[in-house]
C-alpha cells in the first residue's frame, strides 16, 4: 500500500465536526453517531430539567400567584360584566381555557369560588392576615408578625387557612445540617486520604481504599434509618440534649454519606502530586509524616478544597437522611435544635401540594435555588481541580 | 418479526380495550385498605382488573384532573382549587362525586411511662401550638413537652390542624415525622413526647382519653365510641370519581366498597366501618 500524498486534504470533517482519518464503514459511522447522540441527550436532559423547574417556578418570581384567603367574590350572575382578564385571574385559568370552556362549566367554577369563600371559618374572615397575598417576596424572606404570634417571625407553615411560606428557616436549616456534616466529614475524609495515599503500606491501602469507597454504596435510606434508631439514642445519652432528633444527629449521619465523595477526590489529588516532590523531601531528610503534611498536602490543597466543595454539593442535595432524622422548620442556629432542609421540604410536601398552586410553585422555586447552589458549588469544584491539574503539570 | 409486532399490538389493544379496568390512585392513608378491597373484589369478579397506587391525596386529585385515574382515594376533602380544575375538564363541567368510604378515629399518643390519662381537645390543641410547654400545666410531671407531628403533606396533619388546633399553626419546634409509625416509635422512645395518629397504630404507646370540653367525660378511642361519634376526634375517608365514569363496573365496585361486605375489611387495616345509615347514597 502506497501512502496517499493527498491524505491530509482528503481527511473529511464528518457530520457534527467529528474527524475521521479514513472512510468509516457504515456500521462504525452509525455507532459513532449513536454514541454522540446519547452523550448529547444527557446534556439535553439536564437542560430540559432546568427549563421545567424554571417554568414551574416563574410565576413566584414574577408575583403572579395569589394566596389571599379572603377575596371579593364575583357573583356568578355578574360574570358577563367582568373583563376576560379579570375572570382569568379570578378563576386561575389561561385565556385559551376561558375561550374554550362552555359557559355552564365557567358558571360551576364561579359557584365553587363563592362556596369556598363562604366556607371560611368566622375567626379567619376578620383576621388581618386573611387579605394578605403570602407569596409576595417580602413574606417569603422577611419576618412578619402574624396573628397569634407575639413578634415578627419567620414561619414556614404552607398548609392551613393562612399559608405561610417564609423560606429563611429552610435555608438556615439546610446550611446548618450541611455545615455540621462537612465539619464532621472533611477532617475524617482528608485524614483518611492522607493516610491511604502517603503513609499506608500497599497491602493496607488495597483494603482501606475500597472499604471507604464502599460507604458510598450504602443507600441513604439505610443511613437515615440507622441514625433515627441508633445514633439518635446513643448521642442523646452522651450529650443529654432535649430534642432527640436534631440537626446534630442529621449532620453526623450526613457526614457518612459525604465521606466517600470527599475521600476519593482528595485521595486522587494527593496521589497525583508528582513523586519527585516526595522523593526530594525524603532525600533531604524529612520524615514520611513531615513529607505528607508539609509537602504533599500543601501541593494538593486546591484538589482537597475541590473535594470539600463537591462534598458540599452532595451534602446540600441529600434528602433521605435529613428527612428521616429531623424536620421541624424552626429557625435556630443551635446544633441541638431540629432543622428542616430544602430537599426534605420538597420531598415531603410535593405529593400533596395542589398541582399548579402557590405551594407547588414555591416548592419548585426552592428546587431552582437548590439547583443553582449545587451547580455553582460543582462548577467551583471542577474549576479548582482543573487549575490544580494544570499547575502540577506546569501548564498555566 | 411482522408477526411479533402484530401479536404485540393485539395484546396492547386488548389490554386497553379490556372492559373492566379500574385504576385507583391517591392517599397513602387509604392505600392498604384500597389494595385489600381491590384484591378481594377481583377474586369474586374475575372480569374486573383493579390497579391501586398511592402517592398522596394531592397526587390522586392531580391524576383525577388529568383523567389518568378513575377513582381518587383521599384522606381529606377536595379543595376548591382542585374542584375547579376537575370541573374544567370533566364532561359537562361537573364536579367530582364524593363518596365517604370509612371512618378514622385519631388518637393522641404519649409515652407509656407518662402518668397522664386524659386531656381535653382544647388542651391538646394548646400543646401542639406550643402554648402549653410543660406537662405540669395539664396535671402531669414537671417536664418539658416534646411535640411530634406529621408532615404537612399528610391528610391527618391537615385534619388535626383544622379541628383540634382550630386552624392555628403547629409550634415551629414540632418535629415532623414521615409517618404514623415513626411518631409512635418516637413517642415510645421519648418519655416527654406526644404525638397523634390513627387509633389502631398506637402500638406500645399510651392512648389518651379525650374530653370534648373541659367538663365533659373523657372518652377512650374504641370502635364503639368512634362509630357512635362520642369520641371527639374522628374523620371520614373519601373516594372521588368523575360523575361521567360513575357507571358500569366502577359504580358496581363503589357500591360494593360501601356495602356490608366491603365494609367488613375496613377494621382489618385499622379504620372503622361507616355507620349503617351512611352506607347508601352520598
């Protein structure tokens, strides 16, 4: 076979920019495209999920939801006197629906509205809170003095006559549990990573590494159940706090779920520090411990930091453990008080929320917040890892 | 290959055209009972296929609106917003028909070591709103009360809030538990705990006798007191159906559920049968 001098010019640019050296067989071509489409579909999936979440949450951002308990009812007989826009807002339907629905159906809907107003208990009819639209941003994030409360408070009570949607207790609860989990998991996981990658004998390493990574195989329901039944009791008998199920127990249990994530990334970072560093340090008379602590760990610090950030992303998105161990929406920074995380709230409340209603939309808004938080933390983690790799390889 | 496709298509068609397919979806509270009913009904009516799934009353109503289910189990009454959505899609703008299918007595659980025996409805309400914080305020030992509640997605939570707390908020410090079993479990482990849930699920916790008002006699939750209405905290469980579909197999099934024959299974899963006068009509 003589080499073709025009080989370079004949190199084709395949469909969607894939380079091929020579003409592919049809089977290969198909397989290639199929794999490309599959990988594309993963990205598309993420995008679609984000669009879906954003679409469901948008009415909250634009203030298009109304939860005022007492609304001025429109008598069904006066339906024709009101404009289409007014009726759409009143019946919570789209212009398309308004045009298509027969008059009798609209009338039934108007009747239901009037009946709902008549069913409001007398106590609530005169309550000043009953005319408030509780989905306005100032009620979502600022404290408000509700009837029956002594002072302005952050309240998440989304079910009942007057629905209170303050998201601050949930955000604080999420951060509280996540931080406790990380405070517990990061030292343990990084310590284990240093030991396994630098100090352990090869035989020990071969056992330890898979054993720690096996932790990630334990379903979080099982971890949660263990925490609920065993850890809660043991920890209460040690610390003697009043609330048996609290953020501290949840945080520790969460730590178990996060340790394998942080461990494997940190261990990767530590092992990818060039051997020359270690050898130089040892040659200069440093002990193995000094080498690990003063040479390898500082060199791998960005990678270890990235591991912690990715661990944060995993912890903040964890649902089952927190759901099982603690979930009172109390606003408190005390670790021995209960807490309620965003994921717990979504998982527990979505099933019963009236689909398309304000509660449903706010749960989606919380989901979008969480999505943004994990997205940003994963981006930071990824970015730092890449910087770190390039630095070690001498690229800028 | 062609033959295979034909057979496949034929089976799919046959399955969808199957006359007696009934889908039931909704409340987790009613799930076990609904499954029991479906299994029993299918053994004696072999032409009818009933598939039951849970998810929650809200999920059931959403499915009723999208017409992906025939019957919707609910542990609470339908809300106006859900009624309007159903009316918008149902034939002739009708609302879903409501059938009461069982009674549920809600009891108040405390730790077996707790010396307290009875509370009034108002006292129970004050404990759960956080107004009463110590057991000694209601005649118990001098110890802080730990309140265990259900997730707010639960129909039980909503019922308790409306009828015992009179619409007031639960204390923010109330621990929300994922199910009645979890509440009982927590109360049994916590000697200062108090919780609520179905009377039959009390397990080894102590069920308090409840006084309707401060002066009325304390009534313990039993089948008799719940069914004759003397025990003050009880509710109905419901099934909702599109009135246009309420005929043929579905109507027959609904009638059977509410008959003496269907109602005798209610007690097996911890609820109480409808009193005789409620078994026919709505």
